C-alpha cells in the first residue's frame, strides 16, 4: 500500500512456517476496517482525495470475493495496493508477534546473511558467515538483486532502503516463500570472479544471534543513547550524535530534561572552544516537535521566529473497539474514549478540521550559552519526523553545510501527533497511523521547498564501499577529511 510502511516484528525462540486459511468473509471484514480507518483517520487527505481513496479501496475489496488466503497472502495483497494514503513514515502495516508465531512454527525459514545496501548493491554485513564480509550478492535463487529490490520496494528512497536492510530476510520470506536452500551468487571484495553457494535457512533465534554481531551500523551500542559526544583533536571538531528528540527514560518534564542536557553539552563545548561542531542526526527518527527549535537555539547565530500547528480531521475515530494501542501503550475502549476527550481540549474547529496552534509566530532567542562558529550537519535515510524539521530549520537559516544522503522524511506536511494502532480482528495485522498533520512557518516552506532535503556534500558509492571494507563510518570519516582539506 503506497505511503504505508511495511514493518515486521521478530519473536525469539520460534522457527519454521505455518499458515491458517481465512475465508472471504473474514478477509473482507478486515479490509473494510482498514479502508474506513485509513480514509477517515489519515490527516492529510482532501475531501476529493478521500473520496478517490474510498473508491479505489472499495473496488479492490471485490477482488477478495470467493478468495481464501493466509494472513501472509493477505499481507502481500495489501503490500501490492497502489492506494495513495498521503501518510508518511508514521503510517505502517506490521505483522504482530501473534502472526509471527503462526508464520514460524515448523522449520527454519530465514535468509542467513545480514546485508548493507549501497545503491543497487546488496553487500554482506558480517565477518563470520559463509560468504566473506564485503562480498557483493548478485542474485538469490536465480533472481537478480535488481529485480528483488524492485519487487520489495514501493519507492527507491533512502528511507525505504535503510528499512529494508533491517528486514530483508523476513520480507524475502513473505514475498517468495520458504526455499529448501538459498542459492546465492556473489563476488568477493575487489574481485570480478563470481561464486555460488547454497545456504541453509535459519530460525529466528539464530537470526537474532547473527544480527547481534553484524558490522554496520558502527558503534551500535551507542545508538541506544539519546546523545553521544566526542572531540576530534586532529580537526579540532566537537561531535554531537543526537539519536532522538524523545527522552528514553521516564522524566517529569521532557523539554526541561533536554534543555538541561543541551546546556551541559554546550557548556563543555564553550570550554573546549573547538573550531567547528558536527551534529549527527543520521539515526534520529524524531520525537517531540518542540525540541528541534530548542536544540537549534544553541547553535543559532540570530534570533528566529517559529510557528507550529497541529491539524486533526476529526476526533470521532472509527472502530474504536479495534484500537490496540495509543502512543505505544496498550489501551481499553474506556481508555480510548478518555484519551480522545483529553487530546481534543486545546483544539478549535476551523472549517473542515480541528486545529491546535502550538507555537504562534513566537520569537526564539539565540542561546547565549550556544556555539556561534562553523557547524556541519549529518543526515541520512533514518532521519525523519522531528529530525526532518530540525534539518529544515538548519537549512532555512543557512547555518552550515549538510553531508550524508538524502533525508528519510519530509518537513512538509508531517503526519504525526498521537499514534493509533489498530488490530485487524481476523488476520491480526496491525495498522499504525497518526491522527494529526503538522504545519510549520511559511518561511521554512518557501526557503526549503524540496520535499526531502538532500545534502550539500555526498559520499560516492565507490568511496562508501571502500570505507565499508575498512569497517569505517564513511559519512563521519568523509566530513573529517572535508574539514582537514579546508584547513
């Protein structure tokens, strides 16, 4: 389904493949719920787009007449829909643990090699598997990698590619079924010689063990932290890796907690007095929308004005009894009703939608404790939501050069706010989608018109591959080289 991300959940300790048949009555009930929920809750649809989406999905529903499918076959049916839901990375369809239990119960099923994707190249991302690290896989079971990627990806965006790296094995299973063996053709690093090997499928537990020891991302443990810092003496650069705009632990006030952390970080920077600061948002999937401007105030050279509003089409959510969770918390029907009542309090009716103006053209002062020197920003395919908004603020103010790859999410029309998860009753497929649509200042919209921000400086595919073979962080190494050359 276009604009809805396909996700999967992993469950440890299971292996194999099992399927339960569902009749057309059950399939159509789930499809009817999905249709109404997407059309009514998706916050970025105009009246005409909603009518068109209803029409398309109602026509597709007829294809289920007389059909018998497993959950996986129905999931594939949904994956192949070309419905324009106008959702961004906040909308997803996922296989729950319950479905994964049914899917993986009898024998080994999963592709046993972790991968990194550089453009169209599928590269081995492990040093202790049957294919040498850094080898380029050219086909699997007679299918060229280009065909497989085209089959799996709705669009070839950096966001889709980074997601596929994490779930390639499960999506391959869903798309093509479980083979007795995986016949893999590959070339070793810096070689033109093609080799072929037969690999046995692995179970979930083995898969988890393999993925724990893959090479990329480098310094994986650090990604569990909200913030990491370092000082690179050779280039006199202070490095800030900010992995979220949400705080991982329960705190009384998230905004104040971030402000305190930023204040301490920039106090250290002031003492260190580096020539430049490098901000790394490559693994930042967003968080609270009010934190990006707070963070930017610590590097702002001038005061700036901020506007932020959240729009919701309606608070009368359909099929409330099928809502499984809100904001990652399991809920009862009573809790759903109470949530809606509380959530809508600051909103006012504005024509055909409800609006909450969170920040109304408020002047934000550059923080006196902040850094006024040269700043570089690293972005990537996993940078989206609130991190996209920060990148847009950074770019609209011409604060510095941006490096990496095209950003994963757009700063235009971010469909976010509160996240609702529906549980389809028969297939147990989960549908997650946001209730609101964020709008920002007209200034940002006009100064940064591109849908997804691209960096000023790219690392070539050839150079990325050589860095990969050396097990080095290609974006960070390249930015440090870039600074060194400027010296």
